[in-house]
């Protein structure tokens, strides 16, 4: 899973003074006009949901889910949400911590005795969660020649003999899909269930996400969306097999869900009843600071920004013709989520436009490059 530039809100001081009322005077017509012109009905497009003070104030889709079928995108269309999967994996790890099955300070040698001890005796679960382990990325190690699908065991086998990290664990940030594949394997080892089964039983079902599923070759995905990318002639074509090789890794990506189900996820996190407030607060805490001046960094499965004493929680994802973005302000029970099934969609810019449109006094986002795969 690749993740591209994310954005930091640079000016939110007014929010701290607002009461529990809708944050924005939502102008649906302006949003409709903006999106319908850009994403016409006969091409792949986007689904978008906005939650304001806990209420769904916008939930619409533009375009089609598949060029071959011509089916329209809806709020129930299931997209590959790519790296947004990481927040779900993080919550699962924190559940296991709450059950005293692990400590975030555990060295990963406890779970991977066959891994090179130079790495495994130093790297902790927390460092995997925060992308500060420095563990080598599996993309550089796995020979995909002739391979249809790469699995987590392939990821583990590719890195288990690595004898060095990119940096001393815990000292720097380097985004790592490998780390979240290893976290998924830890979930399996401690729960005695497959990652897929654990997530279905302890994460998706409690959150009411009835149509959310993790991709595999045998999976039947209701309302499945196809991803598209631009070719050299600027035509939209179905995403090629090179991207799909890593659809089958788990923990770092692979969840298929809809805007409707993702909103249920957000509401479950906000309620404190489905997942404990302790777990959710820990996941959304600024655990590692990337830019001290901008007060931004990473929590567990989310990027965090704390400028102006208002916490913003966000993440983006990109793989196989899909672009995804989730941005929330938990204290205001506010969420914008966008799923696209074409890789030329600037989902971050759409979020920026929506917020600027509904709150003109805000300054523009300040983009920062945080990583690459």
C-alpha cells in the first residue's frame, strides 16, 4: 500500500470556542456542483460522507463502480480502503493489550523467534504501530516475478533475515507497510484466529459494519468496486496485476468497506461503548512527533495534528486504482471520508475544498510529504 502526501490544517482556533452544534453551514449545492462536474456519471468516481456533530449531513456518490457493468457508485459500494486499514489493525492490537495478552513494549522476538535477533530483540510493538521501527520494507525483498499474490508469510520470510534497520528503532519516522503486516501476524498468534476472522468478530461486527470484509481470492465482496488508473494515453484502465500482488497482504491494507460502513466505524469509535475510550484515546494520541513546530506526527494507525490545541486525525491510502482519505476532529464529532476508484483523484484537495467552502475563514491546508513505500 502506498500513501501519498497528507495535509495539516493550519488554522482551527475558532473550533475550540464552538458549542455542540453543527460546525459548518453545509452548502450541498456547491459540493454537488464541484463533484458532479469533475466526476461524470459514466466514469469511475468517488463516494463521500460528512458527519457533523455526530449526524450524517452529506453522503453521496458520483460515477460508476465498474466500467464493464456501468453500475452506479452508491453509499453502499465497497472500496479497497488501502492504508486506512492500519487504524483497524491498531485497534485490534490495543484490544489484545487490554486483555493483557501483550504489552506495547514487548520486543517482537517474543512473537517471531525465527527473526534475526539483531532486529527482533530491539524492535517493539509500539515501534511497529508508530512506523518508528526502521524495519526494512518488504517491497525491496520480495521477488514478485511469476507471483500472483504475496501474503503476510511472504512478507515475514522476506525480512526475517534482514540484519539492519534503516535507523535505530524509536528514533525516526519511516512509514512501513511491513510493520503492519507483522502486527497482523501477532494478532493471529495471540488470538488463535486468522486476522480475517479476528477482525470480523471483534472489530467489524461490534461496530455494525455488516458489509465490510478483508480481500482474498475466495472472498465474495458485495457491491465490489473496481479500481482504475491512467495509462500513457490518459485513458482510464483497470488497475494492472502489479498493484494487485499486494492486495493479499493483511494488516497494512486489504479491507473493503463502504462510506456507510466507515461512518459506522467512526461513530463506534466516538461512542466509547463499542470500543473502550481508553483504547480509542490511546490510538489517537500523538505518540511520535514528526514536525515539532507544526505539532504533528503519528499515533497508532492515524496521523495526528495538534496545532491550535485542536486534535485532527487523518490518513490516506492508495493502491490498485483506489484513493482514500479520512479526516476527523474527534472533539467536534466531525468526519470527512472520501473513497475513489480512480488513482488520479486528489482526495486531499477535495477535503481542503470542502472545508474552505464551508468555513472560508480557514487558511489552506499545508501539505507535507510524510513518507513513501
